[in-house]
C-alpha cells in the first residue's frame, strides 16, 4: 500500500535559474547590476544626487561608487559638469554609455544561455 | 602637448567576470552555492551539526536551510539518522547527491560559457 507521502505530487517539475554577473578589473569590482543601474540613472537625470535619491542611497555612497568605477577605467565613465544655472550636474561619457551597453549585452548573452541550459535540468 | 593624464596606461585591458547562479523551485530559492556547500559538508561529516560548525553557522540556521531544501524537492535531499552509538547523524540521499552534481555541472557550464564570452569584452 502506498503511504500518503508517496501520493504527493512532485514539486520540482520545473527548476528555474537566476544569476548575477560582475565585471572585475584585476581583483577589483568594476561593474555589477547596481552600479550599472546607477550609471543609467545618472544618464537619465543628468545628476548624481537625483540618481542617488532614486536608488535610495546617499550622495556620498553614489559618489564613492562612481569614484571606484572611474578609477578602474581607462577613461572616466561619469563626468561632473560645473556651474551653469542649474548648479552643475553629471553626464555619462561615451565610455560610460559603452560600458553600460557592454554589460547589458553580456548579461543578455548569459541569460539566453542559462535559459536554454536550464530546460535540461532534472532534479 | 600631452597632459600627464593621457600618459597613464590603460588600466582595463582585461575584464574578468564573476557570477553566481541560484536554482529556484517556483518562486522559492531551492539551491545556491551556500546550500550546496552545506549539503557537501553533510555528506563529508555525516552530521548536520559538524557541517554547520564548519560553515560557521548555527545548527538552527543549517536545519532551517535543509528544511527549505527538502520542502521544495520531490524527495528529501538530507535524511536524519536516529539513534546508534554516535547518537544519530545525517546522510545525503541519492536525490541529494544528484542535486549537488546537477548544480555543480550547471555552474561549470555557465563558467565555461562566461570564460569564453568574457574574452570578447572590450571596455
């Protein structure tokens, strides 16, 4: 006779996989999902403080991240603009835009690969 | 004339990529690097408390993780052994061994893919 346990249905018919990737420059973290999001928001708002606020982090934290990013890049990814009526702001450089697209494209390739491979998982 | 900044060497000639993957059962986390490590240590030590100690977590935390793992699996991955001279212990079931190897193989495939793809990154 089957015990009640044997009658429960398999729960794990489908396993899905989530992932994160990080770009490193040498031993130092260069870009990850959070940093890329910050860069995207700087591009959107043209301001580090607005981007920081939108990400619920302090200006100090955001600036710290940007310094680390810039430090590990041949060319700066973010540039501060001084003066002007609006009291300055920040822009993404061409290198910054390229870094975002490179990261996003890489992430997409990994996502596609994982999606295909995860169909084969049987546990 | 070149400024001193322009003379600094490119820092980012090589970008390396690190990653993490997680197996989900529905919306619930099923396996990740940490959980797999715990399962491997249970297999090694034959004991949840020894495995927990080696991972610097409490027995309670370890048991909580195992309960969650078992809960989302058709078959339990870890079984407690009761009694005996040693006062019981825990073993990995065949399903547990298979889950570890499935996760490890998947991780390896992703690592190989990322290693190849990361050679193409230019920032």
